[in-house]
């Protein structure tokens, strides 16, 4: 093994995509075990509820596995092989990593801005009553409680029981036992994860932080130090866990990437792929549609550094000010982010509508590009049970006509 590695930006992209399971197109019919392994590989699968196409966690898995029954994700949660908690954002996480989040649950300073301390302080009796109710009556959903305050609901107008459920969830007293219609079903932590015991299993804060750093570098394949905190939204990294210190312990490998003015880090589990990358023998060869919340693009600064891809989700932007569309999906092709589409699945009509398609400015137009994009869009439509792909009439450009020929 050489004392140091230097790789090109293209090789860094390939190393990242290899770690993320996106280097090659899916080659076989996936199994439910593949879904679990895919989540373990990423370490976190972000949850989002927007459903103009498949909700993000299901789409992230499709990008890596191809056509699979979406119900497998729900089943893995119900089987307690996954759990939900705040990670990068709300995420599905491998159950074996539960201990890495336990300090966030039991330490008020670790819960972050999403935790409503004021609600906990002002409604202690109601929260205790709700926990006792679940203890005596079993799992509940937010919709099991009628609204009594006359408000209409919505993201910032949660009913009191929903707020209290979230307090109990964030403090680790409740866990999500399963989802029904994508709605959380809450139950006591000791019933959902009875094997856990803080006195026996709780790691130190230092070790939990260190393991999150190692997992983030492993999931990223190659990482600048400035990228590492974002993957699990760490507030800070202690000096003892700085990547350079972990390199000295043999837990990480420091490398150089052409054109980067700071070092990068690779997990030792990826040394074989790193050797190939250094020899320019690790090649990306896939065309996949990505979710806006895919780990490849969820850190917009990293996507710009690694792929030179400027990306912003516009679903919260007024329609008149959108540049690319409501829920714009990046398209990955042969190691580069080459295009983006704004798509909507009309499930009852079995139509996948492509409202817009934008190629990146430096992409070379060719029949091969047209064929690859049309093929992956058709696969995307079929997985959504859509038998027809329709482009917006305003978007029938000469290039789209070339795509439609395939």
C-alpha cells in the first residue's frame, strides 16, 4: 500500500458513487435483504413526505436497487431491523446504530433545534398522561386524537397530542413501531427495542461521535473534513476525533484529490476501490434518477464541489420564481449529474408526466445520451405503475424528440 494516494476528480466521483451503491446500474432482481444492506451502506435514509412521485426514501432505494416492492421498507421498520430518529434529518436508520443516537435522546443539549423544550416544560403533565395512555392502551398515531382547539392543522399548527408525541419521540421514550399509510405509529421504546439497556449498551459520547464520523466517511467514499459534520448533522467534532487524529490511529486514510485545496479522507474498508481509483480503473457506468434528498445531493455545497452541480429544491419557492420546477430530480449518468427533470406521477391515469427536462450546460448531446435518459425515465415510470410517459408540450425540444425516438 503506498504511503499516499492522489486521485483525479473523476476518480473521486467514482469512489463516492461506489460507496453509495450507484457506480453501476442494478444488475439483478433485488431482495428485501438488499434493501436493508442498501440502508446500512448509506447509514441513513432521509424521510420526506412529498409524493408527486414516490416519496423520497422509496425513490433513493429504487435509484440503487431498481424495481423492488416499496412495502419492503415498511416491513423492515415493523420487523425492528430499522428505527426512525433525527440524523441528517428525520431518517430510517439501521437498528444496530441505535446507541449512536442515544445521547441525543437523553441529553437536552443534544436534541437540536427541532426539539420543543418550551412545550416540554409547559405541558409536563399532559406528556406524562399521554405516555401512560400508550403504556396502558398500546400504540397510537397522531390521527387517533381529535383536534379540540379549532385550528386547521398544517406543519406549524400541530395539535397538542402531536407535539407531545414528538417530545416523547425525541427524548427516546417512544419509538416508531411501524408506519400505516406512511403515518407514524408510536409505542414505548421498551416494547419496540426491548433488548436495549443504557447501563449495558450506552457508548461514551466520544465513541458515539467517533463512530458517526467513521460511518459518514465510509458512506461518502471520499470526504473533505468540511463535509463530515453535515452527514449526521454533528454540531461539532472534538479535537480527539478530528479526521487527522483518526488517520494516525489507522481508522481513516488521508488522500489528495486533484484541484482540491484541502485533503480528503477514505475509510479503510474502501482501500480496494481507492487502489482502483488511483489507477483510474474505477469507472462509473450508470444512468439513474435521484431524489432531491438523496445523500449524493442533500449537501448542496458538496454536490457543487464534487459534481460541479448547483442544485436547489424549489418546492418551497413561489411557482412564478421557480427555475426548474416543484420537485426537480437530478439525473446521474456515467459519474456526472447531467440533467434534471420535474416529474409528476398521475397514478390513476397511469401517466408519468415530465413537466420539464433541463440538460446541464456542459453536457454533450448525442444519441447515446438521448437513449440513456429515455430508458431510465421509462424504467422510472414503470416502477410507478405508469404505462405512459408524456412530456409537457412546451418541453418538446429537438433533444426530447430524439429521446422519444428510442
